[in-house]
C-alpha cells in the first residue's frame, strides 16, 4: 500500500516583508505608509498577516516606543535577506531587453586574460553581446580612443582620463641558445615592430643598463617573434609566464648581465562608455590579471613607454 503525502507550501509575502523593513527603517507606521505609498490601515494589515505567521506580536511598545519582539527581530533578519535576493533578481530580469554590445580589446601578450574577461563580463552585465580584439597595445589603445573598442587591457602606462593603472607584470628573457648569444659582443634582440609599448620598455631597459645590442629580428605579430626566438635568432623579452605556454626557453638567471624589469599594465575605455560598464570591466580585468601574478603598484622606475 502506497501512502501519498501532500506537501503544503507556506510562503512569506514579499510586500509584507518590505513593509516590516520600512517600518523599522523609518521608525513608525505612518512614515512607512508614506514611503510605500500605502494607507496606514494597509500597513497595519501587513503586520497582522506577519503576526499570524509568527503566532505572536511583531512589535511591542516599550515606554511609548515601538520595538521589535524577539520573534520580530528574527523575522526582520530573514526579511532583509529575502528582499535583497528579490530586488537583485528583479533588477536583472527586468533589465532592458536590448542587448548591450561590447567590444573588448587585449594586448597579444595578455591573451590569456581574454577567457576570464569574457566570463566575467557575461556574469557582470546582463544580456551582453561580446566581441574581442587582440593586437599590439598601441593599436588596441588607438582603436579604443576611436570607439572601435569599448574597453581594453593593454601593456603601457595610463594616459589621460579614460585610463587607469592595473599594476605591473614581470618580464623575463627567452632564447634558444642563451650561452652563445650572451657571449656576443652585441646582444641580438628579437623585437616587435614599433610603435609598441613592450619594445619601448625593453629598449629603454637595455640602454639604461649600458647593454650593447642590435636588432636581429623584428616583426608585427607575436607568432613570428616566437618563431624567430625558437630559431635561435636572438633574445626576446616577454611576460614571465610565457615560456611553457609558448615553448620558449627561459634564459638562466645571471647568464645575461641585465634584467628586463617590470612592465606596467593599464585599463582603457572609449569615450561615451557607460560608467557602470567601465566599473564592471575594470573589476573583471583586475580579477583576470591575478593569474600572472600582478604587482599591485606600477613600477615607478619604468620609463613611459612610447
């Protein structure tokens, strides 16, 4: 014999909970009625319905003051949690149905952050349609200024009111035959074609440390630079997590008598990008860059990249 059980759902009314919360915030039934655009009898009715749930009073009067009963205090705790979730859900579900279209950009060296940027922005911005562009930092920055890209993460210092620092990342040297290259009177370098923020940073670091060097290979794209490095043409300076990812051989510490230092990373946004989009994208970019890891303060010793 099968016994069927009927489950009866008992639900708290969100409107009644909001009335309770508003009474506590305003300090009286009358002021709560004004805030909620209700009559005082309607406010009183909401409290009576909650008292029916509690099987006891929600408020008690102490020396003429309105205070919550013990059960009322507990009810208020849950009321605020329920109202928070309710309001968050309504804000998301009733957002404008027109999709927000957003183009994000990232430096080629920072392409690893792209997945986290896409996931984070999808969660942060309801109904967003995303497009991504990867390229040299200078190109991405120019496209952002021209509103072809809405927000971007690039290598280089902040410039102007529509950019802000994200921190700094450690560079490292990579070479196929570091011992042979280090023995050269002039270090052959593999460099991206200018204008390029990373190139400007590396050239400045070499010159500042008095290192004799020459260009052995230069090219506009990262794939060609990596190929030239693996072919043994010269030394390249890339982010410190690049070796294993791109099958590059790190130069052992101390083999080269100079270091590449830290390179600054910045967030930029196009003119007219809504403020809430800018703040959401900046927070997502900060979180995405933690994988590198990120040095919180930009390297003040690093010269401005051109």
